[in-house]
C-alpha cells in the first residue's frame, strides 16, 4: 500500500504572516522548495488557499513539471466564477470578493469568498496572520449588491438601480484567515413590487472552519439613478456652498 501523501496549504504572498504554521507556505516559498521536494521520496497534496490566482497556479504547475514532480504533486485549487462587474459593482476583478453565488433556498443565498493577492484592501494593510476585518465588511456589501442585482432587481430588467445603505452593523466573532470561506445572505425583508424603489433588510455572515467569523445586519434601498442623482447633486451643492461660506467667515474674522 502506498503511503498517504503529505498535505500542505498554499496562500498568496500577501499572507506571509499566516505561513508561520507547519504545513503552510506562500506560493513563492513553496516554489523555491521544489528542488528539495524533487530529491525527496513520496507524494505531496497541495491545497490552494486565498490569494492565489489561476496564473500563479499554472506557473507552479509548470515549475513542478520542470523538476519532474508532475506525478508526485497533487495540485488542488477550486475553480470559481467571480460575480461580474454589474453585480459586485467593482471595475477591477481583483477587487471582487464574491464567487459562485447561488440560491440555496427561498430567501437564502450562498457564495464563496475569493480574495486576490492584490485586492485593494490588502495593498497597504496586511499584518499578522488573519485577514483584516474590512474584508468581511466589503464582502457583505458586495454580497447584498450581487444578490439584489441577480435575484431581485432582475425582475425589472428594463431598469437599473443605485443602491443606498440605510444602516449597516457588523459584529466580528472569530478571526478570518486566508483559507476557504463562505458568505451567506439571509433575506429579512424584500419589498420589490414598486419598480421605482426596492427596499431590503438582510443578515450576511462569513463562515470558515465550521465557525461564524462575522455577521453584518444591513438595510438598504435601491432607487432609479435619476432620482438619487438629483438628490445627490442638491446636497453636494449645499456642502460646497456651506464650505465656501464658512471659509469666507473665518477669513473675515481673522
């Protein structure tokens, strides 16, 4: 009987702080170890965590083949489909956090968390072993946008919507690490009969390793862009005028 393969976890280079654990490496660290693996017997199962792109994974596969490890490395990376720009409301795909969105049952939706190594939230803030809390907050925001666009606003295909958050509260219950995680959206209220104004309330949670990492309760409203843009313009004008007036008064008093 052949020996069971050793299992290692790989994460993106941005998560070097997490790679202090035995059996966990950044993808660059592991790639540098391939010559040593080639000289050692046995098989290795390699599992991809967060931060590893399809391109980096392919580079690892090609480098393993060059070292004659093609049949001794079992590379496992789950392929996922990111939510499109129109759902996640992000122009750059590396900033999209929602993948494989699906309806589990009426009012309940699930997606995979996908975190790119160059995500905007990681570029200037990544310390320690865990993923910063703002990732969970942004994942909740993208989740309610994606669910609303795909499953609710799509009932009015002739219209587009501008989403306004009325309230948003997040509780952090456990650290989130750069490994597989899921996001769950539970609809508490969905008022969609009036196509000019859609109103929602939902609980959105992030789960990892059998535990809930964060819970976000949110209420939000979707309006037609023309309506919100006119209100936004009026309030922007007021803010400009107030700032100019206040500055003038300060200068006069000086």
